[in-house]
C-alpha cells in the first residue's frame, strides 16, 4: 500500500523535519510513504479548489479535522489493517489552523480527529 500525506504548509523547523523523516523511514518497512507539502493558505479554511487536484476516486481520502472521528491507538491500528485490504492508496490531508470548508469535508471518505484541539500541522 502507498500512503500520501498532503500538508498545507511546509515544516520550517529543521528538528521537526528531521523527526518527520525518521518516522517516515520507520514506517516505510511496511508501506510506501510520500509527504507532499502544498501551498500554505493562512487566512481561511482550505477550499475544494485547493484539494480537488489531489482527490482521486481510486484512493481513500482522509481529512484531519477536529470534528472527525476520534480513535485510540488500537482502533486506529484495526482501521488501518482494514483499509489496507480495501485500497492500494491512502491519502491523508492536513489543513491549516482554519481547517477545511464544508464542501471539502463532504468529499472526504472519512474525517479523522487526532484531538479536538487545533495543533500546528508540523506536530500532526
């Protein structure tokens, strides 16, 4: 399976970038991971226009959102095992501080919440 992570905004802190690369190397033992940095939109929620080119029917599109489904570690592991059977491509979308607008959320295969708090995308 291939996992793509689309993030609106680049990681600027070199220590966090190094940590990100470390974790990507760890999980690449099990599946391919590609991190794609998209243009930061700093003043509003991400619109359909910005995500449309990256949403494909043949992949599962998961958008991180504070109003998404919350899971503990074991639930996420079980979810991930199931999704590996269902698709060859899994895409995560990390928004900005304003999140994604309603129309984007309607196009998601799933909304996932790591927390009801808003974190910098570098941490997510």
